[in-house]
């Protein structure tokens, strides 16, 4: 059985590969990447590295050849670009005769009004149309996405948000990676949908947990979208990304990520990693970075 992971050098894909190697041999595993030279460390471990670029379908035909189980990791970019790329990948998987497709989607994809939902809706629909057995891994929000806000707090700023009282089921990339590896390497996951969410928290609740980790109060500054856009621009977020980060806050405010589920426990035999533990790890990593960059600053 040949398993292939796309985007295997990315932040999520690389963790999925590591998780898979705990249950399958390197000889059973292949990866599809746009830049094979970036995956030499995987090749050195006995993993087959294939060139596959979602913008060039002909590369995907060879990348997906003889693959039985495929993990399609969603790409980066605007919705139009991602939808085109994903449809290219799904069509190539059908041409190659792939027997199973797992896809990293978003919670409540079918009904969601989240800023990123259109891509996931279109991709799920494309997979369903192929008739290939599937598993939709509907991920909530990566806790690591909050790293810029955590870094700002470490530097003395408040937690800034325009998300109001909207709740999010944050979980770590590691948790999402382990669930993907479980589905890819296991049995009985054909034609399944997993809503993968951690404990639901508001921005204030997340900031409170962060404060407990830091041993100090973390003030929360609730602003409207216009003020949030101005603050993000002043913080150095490029102009093209401003509508995206504001749209994320709006999506949270509108409860598009307020999805509760026990599917982590169902797949992993445990709940998602507690947010306090995960925040502790992120803080530890970033305090080390700050001490290197700003050795004279007292962060805590």
C-alpha cells in the first residue's frame, strides 16, 4: 500500500509525515512537493519524494501514480486560487486511480460562512463527484495561528481582537497531524466526516489561559473591524493581507468556528491537547526567540 501526502514540507504536512512514520514504514510513504530539493531530508530517510505542483496538473499525474491512499493538504492563497489548485489535484487523483482521498477541510464546511469556507465546500464537492471513498478532516483553528498575538503580548501589548464573544475550538497542528495519520494508516474511515475541534473558548478566555501561563494578567482590547485593520497595518501586516485578517476576526465573531465535537477522542483515544499545555509550549519557543533578538528586554 502506497500512501502519499501532499504539501509535505509545509507546517502541517511535515508533522503528518512524522506521525505516519510511527505506524508505517518509510517505503510505504511518498510525498508530493512543489520543490523536491526542500524534501531531501525525507528522501534520505527512505521516503519517496515526487514533484507535484497543483498549478501544473501534468506533474500531479506522475506524482499520484500507483498511490492507493492520498492525503490532500489544503494549499495557501486566496479562495479562487486554492479552489482551482484543489480541483486540479482531485481530477489527477481520479485519473491515477487513487482508492481513497483524505482532505484537510474546515469545520462545518457544508454550511459554513467562514471566510475560507468556499474553497473547502468546492473541494469536498469535487471529491464526492469522483465517487472515490473519502474522509473529510474538518479542522477547526490552529492554535499556532495566534502566535503573532502571543508575541505581541510577550512584548507588552494587550491581546487585540475584533472577534467579540465568538468562540473557537483551537487545537495544535500536532493534534491535527496525528488524526490525519490515524485516518490514512487505519481502516474503516471510508466515507467519513470528522469535525475536529478542541474546547470552545472566546478571545477573553484564551487570553486568560495565556495569562495563567505567563503568571500575569493579559488585558484584552476589543475593537471594531476598522480599528483592527489599522492596528494590523501599523503592526506591519501587508496591505493585501489586511482584508484576510479582518475577515478571520469577523468569521470568529459570527461563530463559524464554534463547533463542538469529540472526534479527536474518537480518533486518538484522547481529547485535543489542553490549551494551557499547548500555549506553554508556544510561549516557551517564543520567549527563547525574543531573548535571542532582544536580550536586553524583560519580557516577563
